C-alpha cells in the first residue's frame, strides 16, 4: 500500500513539472539578436554623409555676402568633412556614393560662383555697370523708349527694396545717380507716357527718396 501511494505521488509531481518545462521551451526570447540591432542602426559613415549633405545645403542657402567673408573657414570645414567620408566611402551603398558625389559637386559649383562674385566685388564698377546691375540689363538711356520707362523704374525700385539693407553710403549714392539718369530720360519722353504710368513712376520716385531718407535718419540716430 505504501509503494502504491509513493508511485502516485511521484506521478503527480512529474505531471506538474511538464507544463512548466514546455512553457520554458516554447516562450519566445525577449532579447533582440545583435544582427537585428545592427541592421536597424545606421553606420557611422552614413551618419557622416547626412551631416555633410545638411551642411552643404545650409551653406548654399545662406546670404552670399555673408558667406564670402567666411569662405576660408567654410572651405576648411568642407575639406575636413569630405576627408572623413573619403576614408570610409567604400562602406557606402551605391545610392550613398551617388549622393556624396552630388553634394560635393553642388558645393564646388557654389564655391566657384562665390569666387567669381568675390573677384567682381574687388573690381570697381563703372557707372554703366552699376546702372546695368540695378536695372537688370544693359541700358543705353538715350535710346530708351517712352513705353519702356515704367518697366525700368519698376526694376530699379525692386532692386532698391531687396538690396538696400546691405547698401553702404556709396551704394546709395550710386543708386541715386541711376535714378537721376532715369528721371532725366523720363522728362524727355514724358509726353508720350500714359497718365496711369506717370502716376506709378511718380510713386516709385517718391518711394526711393523715402527709403533713402529713412536710411539717413537711421545713421544720424546711431551716431
């Protein structure tokens, strides 16, 4: 009788342990394998490429005048970042290599344009060049027709609005001289200009003088 009771006890104990062992064998592992973690983490060279691409876009989008003053520093930073990527470029995907080549070319095209602008800025402009720049094209004032006057005034005032914050006293003086040339030609052909266009031209003439006076007043206050 005692043997029978002992056998039953052992059998019950064994049955109780089976579900636990089965659960331990079938339950999924909560840890992620190193391989899957690595697949989700971008490589260092890919991160460097993203930083480089953002840096190039930032420099290209900045105001040209400010960038030209910083070009030595900008060029040094470009060299530093590109050398870093060059060392690991073989680890990039084909798409990454194309993007890297595109970003380098964007920067080089932009840097060449800055060099050209800088060289031009160091050369003094003639009165004709200043006039052509502010009017957006080469203009022989003595040949301007009455019908062309409104468009030339419109270009002139638009250039003034967009550039005036960067103008020096010399720039304002040059712009005033261009306006004087426009006004002189306007007086020669004004009888052929419709009243509506005359009103617009008068408005633009007044706007320039207002902006010029505001700039002079600001200088006086700052002193």
